[in-house]
C-alpha cells in the first residue's frame, strides 16, 4: 500500500534492486531521523516544493516515512512499527478535530445577536430545510417581582382563617419578540407580552416554505389567514391554527383548520357617503325607551298624523321633568316622589276610587289659573299623603301597588338623556329602562291658548329636610311590567332602530313586506283578499302616503318626514300608526274573512311582552322592515370596530383593488379609514371596504376549517372550488338571543377567465346559586296573615330558619372548639368535595376541590324573628302545630329578564335530607320568582338601622306597631363613624334594642304566664328573637355546642355588626360580626322599599316517598362513597332538581 499526503499529491514507485532489509542504512541516532520523527504530525505544513509520504514494506512489516524534493530524498527513510504508526495517525486526527472546532468557534464569535447562528453538519438536515444554518434572534426584556404581603381584614363576611393571611407574591413581566430561521425554509415569528390586554395581542407564527417543484409548498402554524378570491364565499384573516398549501401540477390545494379570532364585515361608500343595509322584524321594536305622556296622546296619535306632514294635535308641551329610579346613590337633583297611574286620566283605571272629571285633556294640578282636573284623584288622596313617611297612599289604594309607585331620592333626568316630541306628546330615552325601574313625568302644555299641567314640578314643592314631602307625578312605567295595566299601552311599540346614524334622505330606501305563509318568500304587495289587494305594505302601514311633492298620493317610496316617520340622527323608523301590524291593520281588513284577518293581524305584538311575542307567535311575526341607507358624507369613515388585524382591510373601487398609503389610510387601533384619493369619492363608483375586527372578549368558541382548490387550466382560465365549515359554541350552556350555536357548511365553484379585452366572466353554480347575601323575608302570600298591615299577627307563624356557610376553621382547629370527630362527620355540617357530586369533573390544579354549599337549617317548632305570638305555644316555649309554620329568606336577582336571556330552569343539588331520619314526614320547599315585597315588618315604612339617630334622640323617629323607623333617608349605606353610635344603630330591623323591646312588647310578655321559667326568661331576654350570636365564643365552647347549634342565631339582625372593640371586649376575638353593613328593608340597595308581592310560585315536595328521579322535578341522583373524619366510609345521595320556569304552581 502506498499513500502520499502533501501539497503535491502524486504517487510514485522507484524500481530499485532488492537489498537486505535488515541492514541499518541510517544510524539510529541520525539527527535528521530524529527531526523527522519529532515532527508534529503527518499533516504539518510542508516546506515549499517538498512532499512527504508513507510506504509500507511488506517484507519487514514496517512503515517508512519518506521526505522528498523532486526526485531526491531529503533524509533517509524513517522506519515505524505498526503501533508507532497508529499513535502517529491518532495524534494527527486529534489535531484536525481541534482545528475544526477552533475554526467553528471563531466563526460563531463573529456573528451578531444574543444567540449566534450555528450550523448543523448533516446532509439530511440540509436536504429537508434547504441549508444547514439555524438563526434565532430574540429581543425583549424580562422582569421578576418578588414580594411578601400580610393582609389583615376584620371583615365579618370572612371566616377566621381568611381574616389574616400571608401571601407570597411573584410576578413576571415578559416582553419577548423572537424571529428565527431554520435553514432556508422555516421561519419563526413570536410576539409575547404578559401585560397584553387582549389575547390576540400575543401572536405565534411558524412558516415552512418549500421549493417551486415541491408538493408541499407552504405550511403555516399559529396566526394564519385564509383569503379567498371569490365574491360569494369570503375568507378570514385573523385565524389561529394550521394552514397548508400543496401543489400537484397545475392544481393548488389550500386547507386550513383553525379557531377564528375575528369577525368579518363589509362597508360600502358611494359618493363619499357610507352605505349600509338593515333588516328588522315587526317584533324588534325598541322596548322600554319610548313613552306616551298620557293615554290622551296615544288615543289621538293617529288622528294627529292624519294630515302629514302637518301635525294637527293643537298641543305644544313647554315644560317637562322626567324622573326614574335612582341606582347611582347620587342625591343631586333628586326628590321623593309618588307616581300615580291615573293622574291626568279622564277615564281612570281605578274607577272604584276615582271619578273622571270634565276635562278630556290631561290636567292634574291644583293651582290658580289652571283648568279643572281630569279626575278627582288629588282631592281624594288623604291629607297625609304629602309626607314621605306616610302610609296614607298605600292605605288609600288598599295595598294595591299597581296604582302607584313611591320612590325615595328619585333621579331627575337631564335634557341630554331624553328627547321630547312636544306636539305628539311622547318622550324617547337615550337608553332602555330595566324591567324593574320606574319612570314618571310632570309636564306643562298649551292648548288653544290655555295652559295645562300634569303633576308637580320640583319648583312647586319646596324642600324641607326636617319634614320631607313628596311630589305627585304621572306614572308611565311601574317597577313591575304588567300588560294588563294601562301603563303597558303608554310604552310605544311602533318605533324601530335600524342601527345607523345621520341618515341621508336622498339615498334612503325602505320596504315593508310579509313572508308568504307557504313559501316564506318576502312579498311587498298584498295578493289576496279584497280590501287591500294589490296595495303595498309600505302604504298600508302608513309610511307611504305622499308623493315627492308632498301631495297625498302614495308613490311606492318611503315618506322621509323628520320627526314623524324617521329620526335621521338616531336612525329610528317611526310608523304614524299606534299599532301598524295590530288594530290599525285590522281596521283596514274590515269585511275580510276571519281566517285571513287572523293570519295577518299581529295583535299579540301589542298585548304581550316583546320576547313572548317573538317566541310564542312565529306564525304572526312574519313582517319584515328592510332597506338601505347612506350616512353623512366626508373622507373619513368609522369602521365600527377596534383592534383590526393589520392587513385585513381590503378596499376596492369596482374591480380595482386600492393601495393602502396611496388611496387610503387605516387607523387599525381606533377603527377609522380615510380615503385620501378624492377622485375615488367623487367618481360615483361604489367603494367596498372589507375588514375583520378582533374580538375583545371570547364570548363564543368559533372553529373554522375548509379547503380551497385552484386549477390553472391555461394562462387565461382558472377554475376553483371552495368548501368551508364554521361552528360556533357559546361559553354558557344557556344560549342568548344572537349567540346561538351554529354548525354551517358552505361550498361552491367558481371560474375566472381573462382575455386581452379585460372582459371578466364568473360562473357560479347555484347550489344555537350559591350566594349568602340573603335576608329573612316577609310573610309569603301563601299564608292568610300576609294581608295584615301594621299588625303583629303578620309574623305569628314565622319559625326559625338558619342560613349560613360553615367556617372552615372548625375543620382545621376542631380541638380548640371542643368539637368531636363524630360531629365533624355529620353529613349536614361536614365538608363536601366536588367529586362527591360531580365524580367525573377534573380540577385545574389536579387536587380535589371543596364544594361551597348553602346550608339551610329549619326549626319549625322554634320562634322565628319578630314572632310575638302567645297562643299555640308549649310550656317549654316551642311552637305547637309545626306543620303550619314557615321560614323564608330572599335575595336580589341580578337579572329579571328571563325570556331574553333564555333562562329556562331553577337548578340545584340537594343532599338527601333523610339520612338520619328516613321516616320523617318532610315538608314543602317553595321558590318565589318575581317582585317580592321588601317590607319585612309590614307597616309601609322603610326601616334602616343607619337611619336611627346616633344621639338617641327618638323625636327624630316614628313609632310603628313593630318598633321605630327613621323619618329621613340616609344617603350612605353605612353606620356612623363614631364607634359609640353602633350600639344605638345596630339594633335590628325593628329599631329596638332588647331593653326597648321589653318596654314596647310588655303586653306580650305579660301573656306568658303559662311558660316554664326558662322559656319565659328566654323570651324576656330577647322579645323580638332577633339577637345575633357569633359562632365562636367561650360560652359555646364550654358547653360543647355542635356546629348547627352555633349557627342557630347567626342570622339575627340585632348586634350583628359589632365593632372591633365590641368583639374583643365581649368574646375576645377581633371580629364577631356577620356583616359590616346596616340591615334594612332595601335588599337591592336602590333607596326604595318595594311593597309589591307579585311572583311565580314553584313547589318542591321534600318527602321520602317523593325523592325519585323523573318525578318532583328530580332529574338526576348521584350516590358516592364518602370517607368521613372519624375514619368510616358511608354512602350518601345527592339529588339534582331542575324546575322549568314556565311550570309554576301559581301566579300571584
């Protein structure tokens, strides 16, 4: 074997005679030989013109190192054994490895960036990714924040453990932007910010790009887009998912699977004016926003507009004040009012108490110079009705709250919050009222030179802080929306919003049609019957009476009459008929068959609530109001969107795609577009703006996947096919109107042919309760004593009902409270794991979670709060006939519009109530949904603890049969800051402490001679049974009180808001209160006490024989094996109840 390595790589072999190889031709100590042997290696650079090589001598089995210059040997050959040769080559390999590593390090050290580029020495890697280089460039900052926080909060709403907490706070703020390349084909782009306000601000993009002849042309992951070049099926820009593009010859296949994070919309601009379309149904009128001021104006509305554009009412309203429920606690421009339903009505609703007067016009003000009143209501009211604290009004109306509404600190609306139509007699609010809000007015108008007034203005009755008085005003809407009352007719149902503003009259078009009963095709002309056949619905509904010259001749176009048929500034359509699809339509169908009249007339739209009309009468809700509009002109237009994805705005003028920066500019954050090419605005060519706006809140889960096929048949002909599938799923299981679940698939074919003539043709084939803010309730109407007013018999059957959440402190420190393991194993007081009721639910942390429960403990034989009965009582003080007793609590519901929110059930889980007493007779559990009276102690007066005088001056309060009530409405819902005043205010809803109760109810205590001494002493200690007892304390601990015993009196209202000083001095704990807020008869904190009891009642039987799935509203049961604190394992059953809202037992 011969091998040469060097600068001159030529092989040679000289023909020489064979010699004795054993002869030593070169001395072993030859300096030249040692120099050659001591060279650093075979690969040491050779001197110029020299070469080195190795020859193998098969005879001696040795290797010879030879160094030549041309044909001359520079040194005698050096002989190496095989072992010496291996050591030499190994050293050379190490040197070469070190050299390559050194060169690579030197190359990387010269690269820019925090992470330099580096190479992967793999041909497979290079073949897949296009090159062997990887480059990552991170930019940004990272900040770590460490802190320790000790929080001590003596809020009695917290349990003992929660009042003192140490929290280790760790926070990080990372702003990171990473760009990188893997080879030539993969690009990475990441933008992440922990302080981003919205999820779509953080973006991730992974992009793989193949070569021109590869099948895989492109793979994208992260934020992707799916633009489509079709006009009927539009793509989407802001998608999060995976997108692929494959190429098979002339066929491109683009597919996407993603979640959509934006919504698409299109805006059209013509001649500098924004174009739009609208479509609403007849049941989509604006509810709770527009109100007639009296029945007179409703009755004369059609007649006043009979000769439009002239309004022939003869009335001009010159002054008005509008009042509503005060939910802001702002007392500026507020007054106490009594809003009367029949005020100013010639035909009163309550004709048994009120007699109509001689004036047919609304008139209800006693003053010189004003005409006689419409009725005698103001003269019939008792003299004391003027006083805020008087019960004379409710007594006059015999407890019927339909006739009036009494508001404390009612808020007066400013002129900017409503619009008055002075000739037609109605107001339009800028915002809709909630269903439980009150609306009332006082107004003054002129008719034939005479001034009339309805109600009292705030200037008519002066303010006296020491003697508060009410204003008598006209009631337009009560807190309970009842369609049987005249106030229901005062709400206008002929005004519709089209969702646009500043409408241009010249480009406005409106049509009214009806869906055909068989084909559901929109028809704008009546094609059956005799009375209206061949007439346009536009004319029948009264919005087409005039021609372009305002002559009374329908011309098929909408009569654009400002303030009569349209409010162009607010985008409202106003029909000049009170009931265009109801009684007014019926009047025009006289003589027609009853079958046709019943199909066409939508009377239910005006007799039932809006949502009920939409849901229950789809066969009549067939009218559509649709059209087009243009808004105010200019060069800048609102896109009605914010945080628009960059590049998602596409602007076209005809078929020409405009260029951003040259023809228009976009403010993506504010949602504005400015057309800077003025020639486009004045060309008359429509400008179409297609955009997507990122959703600020992910209220719906949207999944989009689809495929696009593009086949290039020739340079001029391109064929395409598209299929897209979109699903939307709302987060909540209860679907609301407008956010229903959908699963839609759309597909289509398209073609594009382009010739030099620029002629374009496209062919398109046709083709879905746990909160402890409860309070004891008043007597339900289920019991006859509920009708008593200012009578102690009102509470004679109230038994004790305790409602509470158990403090976890008992489970962690049970020895401290002298509570046994057996007590902690009681199923009705133990802790409940979430998996016990929901065995297949997994927690986010992986650890079992505790399930918060609402504990109800009912004691039917114990006297409840404010129960002063002396009959039907056993000698030991317990109540007789427990089956006739009741206990109740109530709370505020955050929503009261169940129909529009699609609330269908009352759902709850109940632990088997008969674990320890399977033979118990049980009882009934009632749910009342609706308007519940807040008058817990029924006397018509609102009791508030913080309204009691802090100085003990009882001349500032009034006495009722129950105790004391304040004369003045406190502005702030809080106790006085002086701790000493707490003992005078924290005395319960009756306004009496125990000493005052013994004085007030001395006659009751004198009738307890038959009681045992212990029972008599207990009643005398707390005659109202309203004392609060904290669940901790030496007295309870010493007698080893059970957990249930500790909460028996936890819901008392006297002494339940102790200060820190009181708690420490009495019980030795920091806080022993159940609430820091004063108790009172205003559970929804709207500064008013509702006295209305009108609700739907649902009954659940809680009896052993009725606890069966499929009956008694029980829909499911779960039996679980529970390991208790005492070490035992027992089986318990939970029952799921689902009570349909529409399956009520009674409607009171």
